[in-house]
C-alpha cells in the first residue's frame, strides 16, 4: 500500500468511529450539562437532537464506506450514497426547521422548558445545520487535516464536500456497486 493510501486509511479508520461516537456523546453531554446546571429539557431539545444525530450517523456511515472503498470494497459506498440521497431532503428540512423553532423559542421562551432547553436545542440545531452543509454541500471542517487548513488560509475557500462529490457521482450513475 502506498504511503498516501496508508495515510488515508489511517485517517478514515478513526474518523468514522468518531462521527458515530458523537451520535451518543454529544446528546449525552448536552443532557448531562443541563442536568448539572439544574435546567429541565423538553420537546425542543429532543427534537433538535434528532437531525443532528441523524447527520452524524450518515457521516459515520459515509466515512466507513469511504474507508472500505479505498480498500477496494465499493458496494458499501454505493449503498451509503443511496441512503444519503434518500435522506438529504428530510435531513435538510428537519435541520432548518428545528433551527427556526429555536430562533422562535428565544422570542417566545414559553415554548421551551427552560433557558437550558433553549440553549441545548439551539446548539443541537446549529450543529445539525452545520453538519448538513458540511456533508451535503461545502466542507466546513478544516482543522483536522493540514492540507485543508492550508488551502483555506491561502484563500482558496471552501471546497465541495467529499460526500457531495460522491453523491453527484452516484446520482449521475458514475458510482456503481462493484
């Protein structure tokens, strides 16, 4: 295996696990922090966590499938792109809807169970919107790979998200199950 391919395998081997771990870790941390602070959580937090967690699941599945593809197994990537394509609009609608609900809750606090509920929901909704953009449109995350960070600092902007590129290939029939 080439050094470049080995580096990609090493990076992806941990990355997909981190994304899937965050499906449980982020909501648990949000709930624990609210509990420690004495704030009750309500429906607003719990519905805001759903699209965030859904996007983290898609992200984890995508990076695992991408790892397997680099290793020569292409069927998981094809299947993951089929799932990601089916879930794109539901994830977009739910992410932006909970973001709007969170904004409204700051104007009408009675919509929420507490200040902590609004904070938790707002953080989860913001992460959902950012993850949606990061996976389906533009790569926002540049801090975990030196080449991406350097490209951003050189003014080259945000490149298309890798999953967005693979989704385009899937939708155009270029990405196949082999």
